């Protein structure tokens, strides 16, 4: 079982390259990857997303990359020809408008003008840098998953305890349920006798009313389904990527608990049903953190 919340960091330091990759994840219904990398790594954004998908199947994941390239190698410079031409045209126009100005237009002077030469970062990217990126990212993802696994084990322990609480409450309801109809019959008989006093009540009418009440308040099917859900819950919790399955199962738990509370005409069953719903809600909140 893996939590959807975690953080991992990976570093690559070799041959003059210092690259750091940080990955953090938070809850999300589906997998959503946000990549923030320097411009020269933009061509590898799909590779980054693919590596994340291999390790993470659900959650919002942010990937941050920073680096320093201290290798000694020629800088990749690219002239901005349209900008240089515009500068030259403007200089000549000024020279014609103001003939007294000295004309020192040379190639060296043009190269000194702002942004005429630009360092092409994309051109400076090479296989060594891309390899460093993948190495640091894999290390960060492994660290992220170690943290998510440790958190997942804590969630598994908590869910197991919640599952035991739910099972205990269901059994208490199951023990209480059969006596509800009998207590209703006794109360109804006493009430009728109190009202009619010396008149003997019609036992067949009383039995009919008790039978109708018993049918309306019968929760045997709900208890059976809850027991089945509890068994499935234990099996699913023993697995790995189980968030969506548990999310669906919790909805089924809630449906049965709501039915029990709506059918109940007994204070004790209602109280137990509300406790059951409270435990199910705590499980639902935890399931939102599971991949």
C-alpha cells in the first residue's frame, strides 16, 4: 500500500555536472504530472513524464530540476541576424540624419550591441546531461516511493484497526436486531391493554402489526452485505495499489449503514449505526490518501 503524499530528491555530480532533481506528490484523483525544468531540458519533458508514470499511478506530482554545467567546452553562440540588421539600418539612418556624427560602424561594434549574440542553451544540451537528468530523476522517484511506502504502512495499520471497529459494530447490530420485533410486540401489547383496559385485544391483529413492523425494520440483508464488504476490505488492504478499489468499497459501506439507520426503529441500533457511519467516514478520509 502506497500513500499519495511524499517527497524525494536525487543528485548527480560527476564530470563537472551538478544536477538536482526534486519530486513531491500530493493527493489527486488521477495522475497529474507538472514538470518544471530549465529550457535545455524541454525536449526531454516527455521522457520525464514517462519515468514518473512508471513509478506513480495516482496523485499530483511536481518535478523540479536545477543544474550547473562546469565543464570546459566552447559556448554555443547564435547571432540574431534580423536584430543585427535592424541595428545597422538604424545606425545608418542616424548617420544620414546627422552627418556630423563619426561613423564607427564595424563588425566588432555590432557584436557588442544587446542581444545580437545569444547563447543557445538547447544546443549545449548533450547525452551526458540527459543521462544525468534520468539518473537523478530515478533516484528521486525511488526516494519518493520509499517515503510513500513507509506512510502507506501506517495507513494500512490504521485502516486495519478501523476495519476491526466496523466489524465489531456490525456484530453488535446483528446481536441486537432479532430482539427489536419482540420488544415492539411487548410494548404494543402493553399499550393496547392500557388503552382498552378490561377489553381483550385481538391477538391476530397484534401479530399482523408486529409482522409488518418486523418486515419494515428487518436488516438481515444489510448485515450480510456488510460482513461481505468487511471480508473484501481485509483482502484489498493486503494489496499494493488499492486506492480506487477501497474508495468504491467505502461507498458500499456507507450505503448499507444509511439503510440500517433509516430502517431502524430502535434507539440502540440507531446509536450503533451512527457509530458505524463515523468509523466509515474515518476510513473514507484515509482512503483519499492512498494510491
